[in-house]
């Protein structure tokens, strides 16, 4: 059975998308159809992506979105307007595509996702995983829990939208309209920390099937965060996640990134990285140590660290 994958990136994130796809192809041997919704990628990069994907024995179908689509949509931090394109899947992907697995580009796949991909929807529009750090978000000025901030049921599950299994056939049947998402964004604009993710949580709250974090694991949770947010030991100690999602502004391709899964990611990414990155990659542990020493030095002397 074929697997349908959806990605939505801009030019600058294409190499990270290819690294994610390489890890996907490595562990999943079924035929994979990669759908790319984009607006700001040049022909040379599209050709590079096509050659890599087709050489791997899979199919590449880029679909261009008009530059003016979502041009006024709110974005913040490290997000771009491309994050909204996933909401166009039921309208822009072929009618023959009844389900699709959307994944952010900042992801490492470490095993087969076929079991997850073939889950029954049970009359739900999405299958997604909880986002533990959102239990009570520190970025919210008054530290309100997500359900209070968004005006939804108390203690309801807040999902991370970086990995979504989408029931396209049912979305078409129910005439899903992306404008409904923007009505929520406009209505709750002052309370949204992550515009599209927050709105997805509000709109689909009764149409989501919640699944295991095994398929959307955040490796950035530290012990003090676990204690602060009251997260379960089961989540903290989970071993061998299948999909590792490097959430947040600091990514595994950054020169100073250090994490349990960073070297595993770098082995995949270096095929698509710039030449200078490949040259410095063997010395990254030393660079990281120097970065830590510099940080401590600046803290002791109470001076700003260079580049900050």
C-alpha cells in the first residue's frame, strides 16, 4: 500500500525537508508519494528534490500555492506562512488521496511509520499527539493553562500540529473550509501563542483522535521542565521514539545544538548541508564545548555573549 506524505516549506527549509525524507525512506520501504505545497521555491531546488525522491524509488508531486494566499496570516518567532498550507490539503491534493501524513521538516524518523499511517480514523478528521509543554505555557503572560487561554474544555488535550494524520476524504465530505480556522484566529488573536496550532486545537477539538507521543517526540524536554509541567515519567523516559520532532527555535542543524539525537540527525543531514557544515561537522563536539566555556565566561564577567 502506498503512503502519502505532505510537506509545506519555503526555499530555506528545503534541505531540512530532504533530510527528513531521507530518514523516512531509510526505514519505510513501501512506495511513498511526497506532496509538497509551496509558493517560494525556485526551479533548481525543486529539481534537486525531485531527483533525490525519484532516485529513492518514490514519487514527488509539488503543488504551487499562490503567493497571495495567507499573505496576511499572522506569523511569529521562527514560523512562516507555509505552516498554514497543510490546511489546504483536502482542497489541493488529488481527490484520490483519502489520507495523508503531514510532517514538519525539523523531524528525524527512526523507524517504520506504517502502523501509525494505517490507523483507523474512527470518524475523526485528524490523528495527532499531545504537546506536553503546552500544559501551562510560560510564554503566556499570566501563565494560564492552554484550555483557559483558548476557551475550550477544562483539561482538554492540546496537540502538537507538527505531525498530523489527516482524513482528507472526511474533510471533503464535511466541506472543511480553511476560512473557519482564520475566523478563530481573528476572534482569539490576543490569546494565541502559536496561531495555526492553537486554532487547529480549537477547531478540531471534537474531531481529533489522540495517539502515542512515540510518533511525535520532543527531545528538548529537560528534567526541570518535566517537574515544572508535571509530565509523566512514562513520557520523560520513553526510549526509541519513532518520530523525533525538534520543536522550538533551536534546531539540530544549528552549530551549537546538543541533544541525545543530534548526531543521529547530523549523519542524515550532512548529505544536504553546505560544504562548510560538512567540514566542521567532525569538530562539532569541540565547538559545543567552546560555546559552553564562552557562555560561562560571559556570565561570570556579566557581559553579553557575542552574537546575542
